[in-house]
């Protein structure tokens, strides 16, 4: 076996199917997207080479930068929400009564499709008979807002179901990391007189910081390319108030049949996401890792 695995040709043969799959599903589509961005094309007819015109127009497009700002805002909210997810995970990992049931409840949104979640929250935000405005009116608010129709608040309203949708995912990751901490470490801290808050901040958090850094990258990258729930709930409206980069790209490519320009936007979205990912990894990089 060792003789076979030491043969470079055999190793290459084993790796080749995976490399081909990655090339077909990732690298070739990326190359085609960059190539289509150089064309004036409606997605069906003949392509006309126009060089970097689409990319230059995209950089000068105020709607693109507005949608990029919305995506960045979602990334900020997603990152801040990790604090709440981490706090919930620490409570669940502290062996409270009913923790198993709560974990299952938090995972329910992960079992639903984005379309189902979008339809559910459209009903919740309904200005006439939605549950949210009903509660607000019962509490004394005479004119509750039309959540998905007011440009000033629609983006923040959409953030609520997005963060709710992925809460269980991050809570599960943090919970697994916390349960992996040996009980002896926690018991030693208790013997030394540490209270629960000190144990959480000075013992548990440093020990799972590697996992926290990974979730920060996942939250930011996922937010920058988020599309489905926003598109179903508002389609980027009203008047672009909830438009994000991915939904703007989709509209250009498939609604206005400007496939070349949409491909350029898509490639810029990839470039922005890649740059932000590298920056976040650099900022969260640490030479020291706590072992236990």
C-alpha cells in the first residue's frame, strides 16, 4: 500500500476526479463570468466584444454601490448577531433544564426553505393583518409602519428573518465547540473562585476563539452574497431600498436581459467578497492558539 501511495502518478489519478469536478463547477464558470463581462450580450443572441466597458460602468454605477452598501450593512448585523448566538450557546451548554428542547427549537428555521421563511415573514410584516402590527396596535401604537413598503425601514425588517434563519446554524457550531471543552478545566476555574461570567469570558471564550473566527468569516461572506430571501420578500424594493449585490446582479442579467453587464457585476461581487475575506482572515489571524 505504501508503495502504491508513494507513486506520484497514482496520487494524481486519485486526485484528478476531484480536480475535474472543482474545475467544472467553480473555476470554469468563474472564467466564463469574467469573459461574458467583456461582452454586450442579452444572454441569447450574438455577443459583441466591448472590452472593459461593463466593468467601468459598474464601478461608476451608483445603484451597484448602493446595493454593495446594503450587503455590507447586512454583514455588520450578521457579525454582531454572533454575540447573541454565542451567549445563547453558553447558556445551553451550562446544563440548564430544557437545553435539549431549546436546541431543537433553534434548529427549526434551518429545516425550512428560504422561500417558506420569506412567505412566513411576509405574513408577519403584513401592515393590515400581520401579527407584528397587531401586537403593536394592542400595545397602543395607532399607526404601525408598513414594514416592507417603507424605504427607511425595509432593509432592517428583512434582516430580522435572515438572522433568525441562521441562528440555529451558529448556535449549533458554538454549542459543539463549548461541549468539547473538558469539564476538568471548568471545574478547576470554579475551585479557584471564578463566577459564571468570568468562566464564560476568560475560560470558555478564549478556548473556542478559533471557532469564533471561522464563524465571523462565514457570516461576512454569506451576507455579501445573500440573495434568495430578500428577492422573494421584496425583490430589492421599494425603489432599491433593500437591493443587495446579488439581487442587483440577477435583475440586470435576467430581468433586463443585460447578461454581459450582469456577469461583470457578478465577477465584481466575487472580487469584493474575496478581498473582504482575506482582510477578515488577516485581522482575525493569531499566532498563538490555546491548547487544552
